[in-house]
C-alpha cells in the first residue's frame, strides 16, 4: 500500500493533504503547555498569529485538535480570551507570558 502526501507551497502558506487520512501535526510555532490541570509543562501545543478584520489574534492548538483564540493589543489588558466564558489570566515572565484559561496553561513567547 502506498501513501501519498501532496504539498502545495504558496507565499507564506503551506497546505498538506494526506490521502491515507493520517492526521498531521498542527501548524505553527511549538510552545510548552500544561493541559487539563497538569502540573508540568511539556511540548505538544502550537501557536500562530492571525489577523482578522484589522485585529490580531493568537490561536493555540492542542495535540488533540482543540484550540483557543486570544485577541492581542486590547487596551489596558494586552491579551484576552477571544472565545468562551473563561477569561485569560496572564503573568509576564520576561521572555514569555504564562496564560491560564480554566485548567489549561500556555507559555507564549514575547516578540522582541
């Protein structure tokens, strides 16, 4: 049995399709996360910056396909939860911020 993988490169965008139905890892920058109340951070999540209607967002994707969206540049707050009832708690650690939403935590790099 042969598996085929098609990759299409467009400026700033990589699209991949697997004919065998295999799932591909989420795209974006790898970040550390602690999910479902886990005490230790580990790799497995990714983040990507997106713009929509003139606003900036960060989308964090979990290994299981779940994701969270955060709006950037909110006056007086910086980063806030874009969807859902739980609000983001943000703690600055110098080179990264730790973002907690419910029982999930993420370490997002600060662009310098």
